C-alpha cells in the first residue's frame, strides 16, 4: 500500500515461450492521505461503502495518471501501447468461506476501476484477476506462481521464487518439474509488520526500513520472536494463504503493547520482527521438506524485501546451504517483477490462455483470469486487430 509500480515491457509468445524485456518503469508513491484512506478502507471497523465506492473510481484515475507519467518518462508514444494490465489495490481478501449463514463463500476485492482507467488513457485494460480463480474454488492467490513457472523453471535446480511484499509468498518449482509439481503458498508477513513498526518508531517520518539499516542497529529479543512464531497461521498445513486480515492494525497494536510492557527498545523490536519475517520464510521451507520431501537449491527473492540487506542476511543465516539471490541477479528486475508478471497474465488472458496453476491456488480447474474494458472504439479495434484476427 505504499504506491503504484508500473512497468513498460515488450512481450512476445505465450506460456513457456513467453519472452519479456523491460523498457522502463516507475514507482509513484501514494500521498499520505490516499495511503491512510486505503488502510482505513481495508479494515472492517473503519471502512465504509461510500469510501470504497469513491476510492475505486479515484484509483482508476490515479492509475491513468501513473501510466501517463511512465509514457512521458520513456518517450514511448501511447499509440505504441498494446494494452494495460492492472492488478488493482487489494483492500480485502477472504480465501476461506466465512461463517455467515447467508454469505458462506470465499471472496476478494481489488479496487481501481478498469473502465475508469480505460477511459482515462483511451487504451484497452485487463484487470480484476483474482475473482475468476476463486469462482473455480481457488484461493485467488498466489497468482504469480504461473509467471514464476513459465519464466524460472529449471531442469536441474529446485528453485524457490520468494516474493517479499506486504505478505511473503513463495513458488516452489522442483527441478524439471511440470505444472502439477509446483507448490505455492504464503509464508506469512513480509514487509507489512516491519513497515508498521518503522512508521511507529519514527513517528511517521519513515514508512519502510531503507536497506534494513534501522534493524541492523538492534538485537533480537528471543522470547518475543518465539511468541511471534506461535501465531496460528504457521501451524496450518500447506498450501495456505494469508493477508492483512491476520497481520493488520489490531495485530500491530497488540505487538506494540507487548513491546512496551516488556520494555523492549524500539530498534530491538524492529530487529526482532525483521528476523521473524526471515524465520517464517525459512521455517516454511522446512515444512515443505517435511511434507513433500523437497530441499531447496536456490532461492530467488523479489519485491520490496529484496532491498532489505538485514533481512536477506538473516535469511541466509537461517538457510546456510542454500544459494540466495534476487530476481535482478537472474534477469528480471526485482522491484518490477510483479508489475511485469501481471502484464504477462493480462497478455495470456487476451490470447485466450489459461493463466493459473491449480497446484498453486487450489482451484478445481484452470481458468482464464481477467476482465477486459475498452470504453472507446479505437481501444476495441486495437484488441480486435491484435488478438481476434484469427477468430472465426
């Protein structure tokens, strides 16, 4: 929830023949008012129907603004753009049916209206991917597993593609593995708790720990680390997913109270939660080995956490016999991997290709994720020319 990542890419081919090249990218942070409002809308006690409705439209406009910023930066004419693919902003994710008699169904909500985005830019837009997978019985996550498989499968190495965003998630691809061999799940909190603690201890002056420098000044509090590891999520069997709903504001408030009660120094609290993220990742790999017999040869890290040197050093300490590198090291920009990934998912959708892995999300069958909006004739014609020319 820190802002918008946008990537401009060239893409060709589908499925395992997909090839991408990053042309340019941009990160546009949310202003504090927008960020705080999105956070409020993500929590049941502070959200409102009016707020969600308005923010949905506003983010559609805002994404259009970011697209234009990127085009200005890259000097690529809008006429050369094939389509926009937008994940949207997740404000609630309920992968398991809820215990309510009338509405006992899994659900998810990403906002940032694609029709508004299409109208703002005059371009075709693909978006709102997750609901299709959940309609087929999946958890709507992790969606990047499909992208990880087609870009990073290897004939000789057992690879873990570890994303450390707000939530940590991993795609495990066995050496010479097929689609059905891929295992994906959320490892637990990624940067979410770390960022919240940084925000608290700096009185809002910082929203993240740049390179992990603040955490490097602290020491781990073993008793608190052990208590954090007792969270019920870590005892659940694989595959599993989680989200802000389990590690949100209430979790942070309770953690902050405990730290004050035990007189834990601010930097020690930050170091402890940084180690906790690393330990949850390492422990989930051990759980994978116990349940499926797979050992990691290589871990490829992406997302904001790939820039946290303290976090990566600690992860290496927990996994001393595993090669750990970032996706930038193997040719896909770590900061833009997810933006690139959703461009690929959008491209597969427009080509009529299934773009989920049932082994990752738990869906009953493969589906084509994504909805398409083109509010202007020129946008429709572009889609028709590029993707419908061979259709009868």
